[in-house]
C-alpha cells in the first residue's frame, strides 16, 4: 500500500503514544528516531540485497561497494528484531551495536540505551517494533524526500513536546526557508555548512530547495555541520542519511574546537547557514591566541558571556573568497537584534562593514521561536557582492503584521511575507516602510549603527483625517447634546428643581 505524507506522519507520531508515560517527553527523540532510521535502512538494505543476490549471487551480494546505504549485518534485519519477544531491550542494543560495527561512519550516532530505560519493558518495546512493522520504508515504498519530510516533522513534533529545550535544536521551518532563499542560486559541487547544526534543518532545506526550485540533484552537493550536543548531532547524522544526502556531522563546540579545518586555516564553504545560540557564553580566555585567526576584527574579543560576534567572525572565516578560492561565499545567519546596535560592539561592526561583507539585514517579527520572544534578524554576508551592490547594505523591515500570522503560541512568517522579502532582496529595491538600500557613507555617519529603524521608517502611519467629515460628526454630536440638555431641563422644571 502506498502511503501519503499525512498517513506516514500519523504512523510515525503514534510511536510516541506507545512509550508515553514510560519515558520523559524530552527523551522521546532518543528512543524513537533511531528506530525509525533503523527500519528505513533495514528495509532498503533488504531490498537491495535481494536484487544483488539475483544479479551477482549470494557470495558477492554483501560487498559493501554494492550499497549506497549502511550495511545491515546477518541476523539483524528488521524481521529478526520483530521475532524477539524476551529481552527486547538487549536485542535492540545489540542491533545498533552491530550496525555501527559494520558501518564505522555511524560511530557515536546511536546513543540510547534501551536497557537503562526501565519502563520500556518487553511489552512496550515489542509494541513499538510491531507498530513500525506495519509499513515498509524502503525507497520504492516511501520516496526519500517523503520519508525525510516525515522524519523532520517527527523531529519538530518532539521539539514541541520538549518546549523551550527543544527549540535549541530545531529552527522553525519558515525561518529556515527564508535563510536558504537569501543565499540561493546553487550549483552542482557546492558545499554547505552549519556550525551550530542542531537537527540539520538548514542543510535539509537547502537540499530540498535545490531539487524543488532549481531542478538540481542534491546528491551532487556536500553538506557538513558541527553540533556540541552529542544526542542532537546524532539526530542530524540520521537526518542527512535518511534524506539520502552526502555529508558529515561532527561533534564538539565550533568555537572551541572546530572540526572542519585544513593544515593552517578553516575549511571554507560556498554557503554557511546558521542559527547560533543567542548571547551564550564562549571560551574567550582559551581563544585569545586563536590558531585559526578567526577573531581579528578588533584587538578586544567579544565578552565571555556574549558570544554573538565570536560566532559571526567564525562563520565569516568559513566563507570562500574570490582571492583564495576563485568564487564567492555567502552566509545567512539568524542573530539577536542587539548585534545590530549594541554600543560596545561597534568595534566589530566597523571592520565587517568596511570590508563590504554585509549584503543585507532582515528584521523579523517578535515571538518566532518557541518560548522565546526575543526580536531577531537575519544577517546576510557575501564575500563578493555584485558590482551594483558594492558599498551598500539593504535593510528590510519584515516585522509588520503583513509579514506573519499570529498563532496560539508563536508567530509564523507567511508564504506571502517570505516572497515579499525575497522579491525586495533580489530586486535590491527600496520600498516605503519596508526596505531601503543604504550607502556605507550613511551608515558611517550613524557611527556604524545598524538599527533598522535608522534607515527604514518603521513607525505606524497616522491615519489620514477627512476634516469635513470629522466636523460633520462633531456638529451631529453637538446637536444631540443640545437635545439631551433641553429634555433634562424640562424634567428638572417639572420636578421643581432649579
């Protein structure tokens, strides 16, 4: 039976119902997402293995170079797990261990210990395995893009279950779509990187955009990311794999221990997309003499309790440049508004602007992130701006109600709002109350302050008054008052009141 996307999503969401109350909602993703991944890999491997046996014979069918997915060892196919009724937790642990042993690139990805979860007994785990057995998840049954979308929706669902903590690994899709479109026009061979990758949403959206909007093949792109949280890094790795994308997710903090480096410099990418943790602590004291030369925009490093510009400088260093790579590098970075105007951070804005690195700043509505109402913006960087954009910065004010819908717990950019932003950016337009292209000289006159309100009128327009109409209303009210006073005087005389 062919599943629709809605049916597939409903099927996967029911996994949470099976283990509800057995584990904390913050742990749903650790136990369910790996099983969904394992099921899809096992189903696809079994299908490819059967084809290889038919074509090459049993002896050669398990050669690793015949498969474009992880290899599943003998005795650990999904049906083997399904046949287990006692000590299911142990069987699952062994299956993930065997998968990692057969595919060393998956080392560290499967972190859940099903034995340690006491409330996940044989009954619950058996029901969970049996529930996932209802539908085949190989690529013929469920196309990778559909499975990937359903998997992302499952990640989103768990982020909502977690509330605030979940928002740290999941960026709302409408913001992700905007970031990708602000650096689009991709080509085969392009490299994409997210230094605070979370569950991988930015990279996945770039791949989807290349296929759906540009008619490209995402398998010809390369996706990399780094994530400090090992559990979330594991989700990102599975997410790339389940979407059939070429890529690597490394663990560690991007500022303290960048994993994508050459001998003397950071690896540079065609596109960098990121939503870093706002105003977080960073290891300033350990990076005074950074070996990669990232933090040289000023002799003073950003405050230890506010790492915003440390992340921005890190990402700027990760962009390809015409001088070193013969091509440009672009970045779309979600930032807190304070980055634009905090007085002591002028020391970083000035060199960033004087090097003509800033292409655009897009101001966003409040309350776009779950349980976080802080105003935010998107900073667009470009190491080789087109001639007509040199020495200018475009400011876009997209915080008005025309750009978003007000939902029950947060706001969401509409498709019309997204299109409006992109049309202004691509056309490099100046539109009253929405956007303006500003010469660097004017920004310098404003002491390198990038507050959008300095360049685009963001105040609510005063409603035009029809003087004649308003005078008419006033006269009617005066006549009505006179009539009331006349009646009142008559009543007072009748009652002998003076």
